[in-house]
C-alpha cells in the first residue's frame, strides 16, 4: 500500500511570509518518511468544506514546479487538474515540463472541474457539465498525442490543434501516468477504463461498488482491469493509527494500492506554522 500526501490548505498562522518554508519542511518530511506522492489541488480559491473562499490558495503547477526543485523521489501531481482552466496543448506542455525538470516524477491528474464560483469569479470558462466531459475526453486524447511521436493536427469538437508538437517529450515512458478523478459511473469511470492509468475514488462504503463498475467498463472496452491503479482519497487520522490501519486493510482487500490524503495543518493560535503541526505527524502516520 502506497501513501500519498495531499496539501489542500495554504492558510497558516505565519501567513505568506512563512508559507515557503512550511511547504519545504512538510514535503521534505513526507519524502524522507517514504510517501510515494505529493499533490496539491488545482483550485484558485479555497473550497468547501475545507474553508471559506478567502483562505489562501496557491496555483497548482507553479507550486508543483517549486516542489520538484526541493525533492528527489516523490511523484508530483495536481489532484486534480480542472480541464477547462487551461487549453489542452498548454496543459500537455506543463506536465511534460514538470516531468523533465523533476526527473520523470510527474503525473497528470485531471477531472471535469466542478467549482463554478471560482471560475466565474476569475473569468475562467465553465461550460455545462456535458460539455466539460466532452472537453475532458478531447484533452486526454490531445495530451497523449502531444506526448507521442505524432505531430499530426488534431480536429475535435471543441479543440483544434494545427501541429501537436511536444519537445522535449516527457521522460516517463510511454507518458506521464494519467489519473482521472471522480466516481461518476457512466462517464468518469468509463474514461478511466479507456484512457487512465489510475482511478481515484473517495473513501467510503461504495468503493467496492465503484470498482465493480470500473471493471465492467474495462470488460466492455477490452481493457485489462489490473493495469489500472486503484487509489482512494481519504482524510488521514494520525491520532487514530489503529483505525487508519484498519481502513487501509479494508481498501487493500478490494485491490486499492494507494491511499492519498491530508489532515488539518494547525489549530488557530496553538502553533507558529502549520509545519510545526504537520511534520511530527507525517513519519508516525
């Protein structure tokens, strides 16, 4: 069972002045403790239920580039990229750049986006749900083509690329792993079966059912179900290690191989930085 750390809150008692050092400490400790991956959210405002929109939020790919320079082993990804926030050709270039500069440690985590408030607030496109899923599939196809040997044009319903040239290509071969976030049974899990290297489900009683749905999609498409990594995003409970181990065992019995999550970084007024609160818990967890 692999463990990944999800950093989802950047508001700390020390404010922006201490944020850089806090991130270095937290991610460095995660790497030293044997965590496989580190992720950040692709949001521009904080999301409910974590906190109010006014809480601090860093841009995902800038943050991942910074973390790539401060680490050597952990895999890095946005959990998950909002498909409508960047044009697909640019997104393919962003992930390829992260992969090259991190030494082959980048993933593409991607989903159909959902936080309409931040999109409309900052003037980003946010089409209806059906269109976002159409754009998600086209984006997956475009990224795979840009990362391949092909430079052929791409003509889709929503995107047109005159030349899918990507240089340098990612170090990870055949391409950076693709994690598609969400448990939608008709669209999302079918896209996982067709294009994904990993699914991501939220922890709970329906994980077994969602995996059964994914397997049926794989059967329909002729995809080997066992080639897809099963991941679960769930809150960490460092104060209940026995409970954490029990839940990990339950997920492992279902075929889940990667638990990914985070936990509250500080209690207001009790620590100088969220690094002081998180770092002692990482190795124990």
